[in-house]
C-alpha cells in the first residue's frame, strides 16, 4: 500500500514531487512507526529513493529500478 501511494504521487506529479512520512500516515492511517518500517524495507530493496526537502525527507520511486 505504501509503495502504491508513492507510485501514485510519482505519476500524478510526473516524478517532480516526493511524498513525506506525514502524507503517507494521513493517507494510510498507519502510525509513523509502521510507515517507517515499510519505507525502510522499500529502501533496502532499492524500490524508493529518499531526498532531503526543506523541512522533511521526501520519498520517490527509484526510476532506475522501476519495472
């Protein structure tokens, strides 16, 4: 579900805008800890990348790993 939301955001913004943990928590109603665990798993699998925004970390689909 988390990956699908990041992918949906990627498609909607053309890959120009990432999504924050807060955004993911609000959309899924999961706790921040649950979202972090899934993000860590996705990052280790190289399915997502993380960039530092002005105030928060932003999560993007890893374009080189997208199938």
